[in-house]
C-alpha cells in the first residue's frame, strides 16, 4: 500500500462570474484574501481538533476529549461566520480540502494515538497558529472593514481562552 497522501487537484478553478447581486460594500481583494486566510485556518483547526479528539489516550482523557469538541465547535461556528461575512461582502470563500491543505498555517497533527499531554501541546500550537494568522491580518481587515474586524475580535477571545484552558493542564507554577 502506498503511504503517500494525495491531495486532489482542485476542481472548478474557473471562478463564477458576478450575477448582478453585488451591491453595497464589496470586499477589496486584500480583505477577501485576509478573511480567506482566517477561514482556511479555522477549517484546519476543526480537522486537527477532531483528529486529536479521536486519537488521544492517557491521563485526563475524558476532560480533554470533551474540551476538544468545544474547540471544534468554536472553530466550526467561527469559520461559518467568517465565510458568511465574506459572502455578505461579495467575496467567495474557498474551503475545499485541497485549498485548506495547501494554504493553512497549522502544523500537521501526527497520525495515530497521541498521549493527552502531547495532544495538549499540539492543540495549543494549532490554536496559536490560527490566532497568529488573525493577528497578522487584523490591522488590514480593520482598516478595510471594521465590522469584519469585530468578528475577528470575538473569535480571538474564544480561541485565546481555549489555549489558556488547555495549556493550564500541563503548566507548573513558577517559583519565586
């Protein structure tokens, strides 16, 4: 059996033309690109969260198993919110698997079983990658569309809280 994972060539590279529905504020190309980067990372975070959820083993399994579903739910709802904002601005979100695999900033999560403490560190890294993308694009998004920036603020709050919750599991207090 070939262990090489093949990502399908994206079908439908030709974009649809506008259908006279576009009126009001149209997202400039840079805004659409920035929101797309956030969407890709949120979509990847859903997948990474489920990979961890299915394959963790070890101490505190049940609590982490349930917390990972919270993260997946946040990523899914947030990705939907970003994609729908893009559509409201007449930009076209692209969440196809090949696009997500090619464009995400998240590191690849290991295959197979993962010890809970290792999964915590991997998930914190994944969340911080998404947060990093959001913070990298924030100022440009805010300049182009403060409403979209407000959406990012809410997502940042939730993801940073989850990173804190997770990382507290493996931290030790600093001694003076």
